[in-house]
């Protein structure tokens, strides 16, 4: 994140800082509380694992974005997991701007 110049994050949470682990829903609830966010659906989680990140965030009623390494990995994930919205798959953090702006 530091290398992207993206600075509009309220909370960057890691298992080391909170003692919770994905896919536990509590990790997402903890992020909502830390960020003083009204509800889970206003939280957006970005991660590179379909089950531990994308699907876990959705199960906690959060927005989710899947980070893949390239177009081939994106297509592979989309083919394997029909629940992934292709508009919610990015290759780098700078692409978040395309989603939120």
C-alpha cells in the first residue's frame, strides 16, 4: 500500500495486530468497529485468496475485491468460482480507483 500512494484507508488490519484470522467473520466485525463504520456492507476487503478473502468478506456481509497477479489468474478464478463478480477483480491496488471513483 505504501508504494501505491493510496492513502484513503481507514483501517489496515493484519492477524498479527488483532489476533483474528480469516475466514472468521469476527475479523471483519473487528475492522468495522476499528473504523467506526456504520455497517459491514460499507467495509471493503481486498485480498488474494478466493475462499479466505473474497468469499469470507461476502459471508460477513462486506464488499470484497479479489486481487490476482494477472489476466490468466483472473480468468482461472472466474472460471472456477462462478460467484465472483468480474468487476471486483483487480491486478494491483491502483486499480481500486477504477472501482471507487
